[in-house]
């Protein structure tokens, strides 16, 4: 019997890429003979991050709809047509037994082509508000894996399976101690550490708030992941400050989580899943332009459970750093938040997804 071949399609942000890698890892653990091929958008971060995780990836010419500049969408139809030809060529050479879509516009032509050929397709939807591509593709998917209840408004009820969101194995299985982690950033384990992260692409509102009040951290240390657009400015404002480590990206987030006493974060579904597993006191600053404002809904859900604090993006410049500094001084509140967010952790989502996929593509 020949080995199973699986394509995993999608990307654009870490919120799509890292769950995809987690699912691949769980599948590989359950069946080491599986051959994987990732498909992503040329020029996007998956083209770098997927090979770093040890997997092969093919890039296609595809772009998303630009809402801020309609003139930039003129070439979209041509790109979409070209992407279908590229996908057809990939299928001819790789001949997948199944295709998994993790979101992002590069997943659409791949799953659409697979469904047209009768190849089993699976979707992972991490958010409480489903993306348009996933909604369209979900009608013909074998299974749609979701993070929470109430997704019947987007997908056929008989296709849905609630699994939670897959978290990178490096975070789930981390044994890194705080002292080792803090020292890896060149900081002092005897002093408090704040991790500020806006996700893989950075967060303008968080970065600007931190930059404006950087010296108010005082003796509190900062691990500041900025994303590329703000990296140069962050390096400039923190120059000469021995309590600040800054970079555009943190490749080993398990070290950043282990080092942090308090975290500043956006409230995308994958960020929340990782913070629950890492059991970190967190101040959320929801991205204000997320579809249906779902990041605010996500954050408020945790606030209601005593599992996090929240500051609106529009109020971050005024309130964020003061709230974070106060939390750093309040060890009892940190412990309360840590306990409450830890109770929401799901550590086996990738394993559950992998088992279901293997069951559904098993030889009849």
C-alpha cells in the first residue's frame, strides 16, 4: 500500500501557518509514512516559516482583495486564473490523497481544485467568525474543524467538529525554565519581564503605545516583538536601554512565553490558544478592524472569565503601559489571571484533528 500524500494549503499570517505546522506534526506522529506538501502564496511568510519547520512548500501567484485601494485589485482575476493552472500542475505531480485548508487566500484555489477532482478536503477555522473562503469551501469539505460552538451559521452542522485550536508542539511540550529563558534574551531573571507581541506581522496600536511610554517601564524589562513595519523605529527608541530586547520576530516563542511574567497581545484566536497553554497573565489589545470585531469578542470572553484584561486599541496609547506596569507590581492578580486562563487551555487539538483526518481518508 502506497504512502498517504497530503497537501496543506493556506497562510499569510502566523495564525494560519503555525496551526498548519502543528497539524502536520500530529499527522506525522500518528503515521510517519505520510508525505506532505504545503502550498502558500509567493512572497508571504509561509514561504520562509514552513521550510524552517522542515516541510516542503510550493508557492502560487495569488493575492487577497485589497479593501483600502481598489485600484490594486485590477490584476486579481488574472492571478486567480494563473493560480488554478499552478495548482493543477502541483496536483499532477504530487497526486494528493487529501487536502487540508487552514485559511488565508492561498487555500481557496487549492481546495476548490481538490473538490472538483473529488479529493477529500478538510478545513481548520480558528476564528469565531469564519473567513469567506472557508465558508464557500466548507459546503463540500469532509470535515470542518472549529475552535468553539456556534459555527453552524457558517458551515453545515453535520460537517463540523469542535476541536479547539492547534498550538505549536514547541509551546505545548516546552520544558524551558524562566531563568534560562530570560537569560536567552540578555535580560536579568531577578527583574520582572513583559512580553509584548502583536502577532507575526506586528501591531501598530500596541507598538506606538509602548514606544510613547517606554521609559515608564522603569526597572521592568521588555521583550518587544514588533513585526517588520515597526522594527527600525523600536530599535531607535530603545537604543541604550538595557531593559529592552527588541526584534521584528521571535522564532522560538516558547522561550518568550517562559520568560514573561506579563504579556501584551492582540486577541486573535491562535494568540489566545497559545496564551492559554502558556498560562500567562495578559492584557489584550484587540485589533479593531477584524471582521465583525471578533477580536474584541474574543478578549471580552476571557475578561468575563477573569482570564485576562483588555484595553481598546483607541485607548492603548493613553492606558496600556500604566495598566501593564500596575499588573507587574500585583503578584496576587497575576496568579489569579494565570490560574483562570490556564483552565481554558486545550493541548490536544492537533492530535484530535489528525486522528479524524486519518480516519476519513483510510482505505475503504
